[in-house]
C-alpha cells in the first residue's frame, strides 16, 4: 500500500472515532474534532504542495 492509502485509512478511522455518538465520548467536547481539523489542513497543504 502507498503512503496516501494508509493516511486515508487512518484519517477515516480518526473521523469515526471523534463522532460523539457513544457515551464515553460525549464529554470530550471539541478537542478531538479540532485535532482532526488540524490534521486535515496539514494533509491538504501537503497534497497541494505535492509532498504526499
């Protein structure tokens, strides 16, 4: 598998993990989704620069 495929799989798993649908994650607030947003921005910049 290429690096891009691995990054996409990890990103999808992270996105599923931050959805506050389960009782254990309801009290987490905006922290996990903010981290995912930062990861998305970094990946978008890397894709636009052609590094990934």
